[in-house]
C-alpha cells in the first residue's frame, strides 16, 4: 500500500497502476456487430485475397506469346472464344491464337498470362486486334496480391475500424472474439451536490461530473451506469462502492479524495477491502485522487472539481480503463506541441495545460485557455489537446515546445 499523498508524477503513477491491471474477459460476437469493439487475440488469414488470378480491367485475357510480333505495321488478330464475368468459372484453357473477353474482377482462364484493356484494341464480336506486344504477367492481379495466407489481419487489442472490418469480412468470417465492453459504475459524493432538474438551495451546486465523465466513458467505448450520489458519510460511500463492484467491472467516483475532514473516500475504500495503490498525484490540476483495486477491478476516485477530475481522467484513469478493456494502445500518444500564448504560472510539480489545437506551418499548436482554474469547466469547451509543463519549467512563453497529447 502507498498512501503518501502526491508522491509521484502522473506518468509514474499511471504506469504503476498499469502494471497491476489485468484484462477483462472475452466473448464472441457477430462480425456485423464488431465495429468499434476491441479484438481479442490475433486473427490471421486462412485464405489468400484474392484467391484467384483476376483482371483489373474490362478487356481480354490472352497468351502473351501470341502478341510477340505485334506492331502497328503487323497487328495480331486473336479469336474471341467467349466471355467471363465476375463470379463465373474461368472456363476452358486458352489455345494458341485465342482470347477471352473479361470484365473487371473476372478470373483468368488457364493458359492466359496477360490482359489487355479493351480500349487499347480494335475488336469485333469474334476477334480482337492488337498492334503491340504484351509481356507475361502484364495487367494481372495475382492470387494473394492483397493478403497472403497466414497474414496478420487484426492484432490482439486493436479496435475494429473500417479497414479491420473489411479484412475480416473478406475471409468470410461470421463472428470474431472481442473483449467484453467494460461496465463502469459512476458515483458522485458530496452533500453540496444537486442533480439536474432539482431546485438549488443554499450553496448547492449541480452535479456536472456525472455527465462529463459519463460522456468520456462512452467516447472510449465503455458502458457507464450512474449509481447515484452519496453524502459525506464513510458508511454510505462504502455501501454504494460495494454495490458498484458487485454489478460492474470498475468504479469511477468523484469527490471526497483530498485531505479535509469530509474527504472520506480513502476510508471507504479501506472499509470494503480495496487496495489503495496511489493517493494523490504530483500534478496540477488533478492532484487529488485515490486509485486502487478490489479483486482486480479498478477503483478510481477523482477530485470533485470538474476540471481536476477530467484532467486526471485523461492522464491516468482512461489509460488504466483502456488496458483493462483489452486495448493494446491505452496510453495517449505523446506529440510535440508549440504553445501560442503566454501562461504565467510555474510550479514545483507538473502542470497540465489545456487549450485549443491548431496546425500552423505543419506544427501542432496549443492555444492555452485563458482560465486554467480547477473549477473553470468552460475552459474545456473547444479544448482538444493537453500539454505537459515540467515542474522545473517556470512560466510558459509563446513559442515554447512541450510534450502533449490529443484528448
């Protein structure tokens, strides 16, 4: 157990959690329902694509040897013995001096080793005339040119996108193995919270974290379920946590994770027997947080401040949940980002700077939101990228280059 508050930078904290993450179980589903799902296990090609030699054009299949002497002065005339359409058998083998009409995608008959486009010929219903020679193999799509038998079509942990769907369907597959969709329970804590539709009284505030985090879970392909709000009471939080972990694969909770009198989530974690791995992270915003596991299920508690919660989700929670969901690419890909506007604050720990992304002169640029406070949720509107300001960097100047990632 590590409960030293804010001991590690976020990437070190994230990586420590990732070492402890297993993967969710698998299931088989129809290929028609597989788009966007995480493929479980490597899938290789059982047959070549295409599985026969075929024509790339409307034209004529022929024997290249018959065109060896063809020229404008001495054209060669071949007899057309028939027509082959896509999906039809190739028919009999070609003999000397013969050709067969093909449509795009049609198989080549035995003996044919070249195809000529119909517009490069003079033809009638019975003959085709060529005024130039063809070489063996010219204008032929060979069997296996696209995919060879044994080719890796989809790697374990990849998300089935359009290309993957096309490759798998070309093999005639009707179902594939995928990782189960992750069921994530969302819990809010805090006496100050009111739900949308309720009337605000006193210093109550509306519960926005429920909606922002649910949106992020949906964006990642998970199945979120909001279980409600717990008051500032250890037993109440523990009861809701226990329910969440009985019925779901992971729990994402906000509020009650700092060091005040009513920050009771760490005690609730311990009460249900969850292992606390990280308590607090050395970064701003998003420092407050409790991260652990209960019987292999991730238990993630983030700050009640909306921007802090989302920042910690992007930096730590999302990679942990993505790996648990079976994804092979779970960490955000770091890119170099040019900052376009001064940001005056430095700090002892890393700062996560949010802003709008643009491409200027071939470079990825970030224009920092003018307000970067923990509760300024409007600063995330239009923000598509985060930059990581090192702890020893000091104030950020326009033109500085930082590591960052797209959200």
